[in-house]
C-alpha cells in the first residue's frame, strides 16, 4: 500500500537489520529481504508468499527484531485482497511477537504494533486470543476516530475551482478517497475507482479524491491517466487529519443519509470497492 504509517516501520526495520544481533542474523536478514520484495510478487502469488513470511517470522526467537518484522508485514498485507488466511497469519505473527516482547506505552498511547493489530481486527476481520490493556486501548482509539469521521464535514475546491461540501451531498453515495501521486498503492487502485465512478455516477455515486499535494502535480498526473472523479485540494492535509488518516490510500463510504458504512485502511481491488459500496446500497 503506500503509506505514511508504513514508511516509518520499514525504515526502522532496515536500520535494525543493517546492524543485527549475532543470534538469528541470517534468518532476520532473509525475512527482511522477502518483505522488501513482496510488492514485486505477482498478485496471484502474493497471499502464499505473505503466509510463508508470517510463518518464518514465528520461527524466530523472541526479540524486538521479530516484532519489527511482524509489524512491517502488517503494512503490506492490507494492500488489495490477500484473502483472510494471509491476513490472519500476519495477525497471529504480530500477536505472538507482541506477547513475547511487549512495548511500553508512551504518554498513555499504545505503540504502533498494538494499533496495527487492532486495525487488522477492526477493519480486516482478523481475530486474536492475545489480551493486553494496550491492545484494548488501541481499539478504543480507533472507535473514537470512527466516531469523529461519522461527524466529519468539509468544503474543498477541486482542481478547477469548483466547491464540494460533504454534507451537501446527502441523497448520494459518497466515496471519500485520500491519495497521493507518490503512493504506489494509490496509483494502482485509481483505475478501478475511475471505472466505478464513470459507470455508476448516473446512479448517484460521487467519488471525491483528496490530496494535499501541489495542485499542478495532481493535475498533471490525473490528466495523464485520464482520471474523471473530482480531485480536491486538501491544503495542509486538514481534512485528512479530521478523518484521522495516518497512511495512504484510505477510503470511506457514506450512504445516502450521510452515514459512514464502510472504510478501508489500504488499497482496494475493484471487487473490494463493490463490496464497500454495496453497504451503501449500490450494486453492480
């Protein structure tokens, strides 16, 4: 996928493995190489490759290195549709690593691995028997964030200067998409978003793609790819903060009554977009 939230752990992972402890050095280095090459694996083979990496991580002895590897994998497994087995395998690997190497809270906030495990459960349907007050706190934070999104509203201009207000679109199905030109998973899903929008606009579907990038950069990119949905300028990322966006892409679906009915924490396939929109009453 993408992402702001993913870039940091992958960088930490690279630094950690660059100067590893002697114990388990080859295994950690090998797994790191697999993770770094996962996006190059063909989509059809990626679920099996992900499950293998998760299994390899679980063979490692308890360490912060094992935890960093497991957490890094969570930031890739949510890209597209790897299937429930791959998602669950990664959740199990992360839960095991956290149970073996807990991370202390900073200022009362759960560390990223707890947040990532909570996201897999809340948004991707995984389960875990791992119990920890910090994991419970992470889920509470996500629930509060979702409540904020339910109440969110904004008015932004598109690249042509036309204003769009979210609350004024009641009566339509609205998909709010956060993206960036530098984000590979964002670019990968945009062709599906464009196709869905052009086919179902007549049925009341609105797709709003928000980015805080330079308007010239966005305009050049969207014109080159022939992207039709409105692209809105989120100056300073203010609306992204309102939606608690911590990684790209992110997608939110509101039904005709303005109720948040679905969201995705990473890139979606065309089929996954249809499943999200079905919750708002749109069917292909």
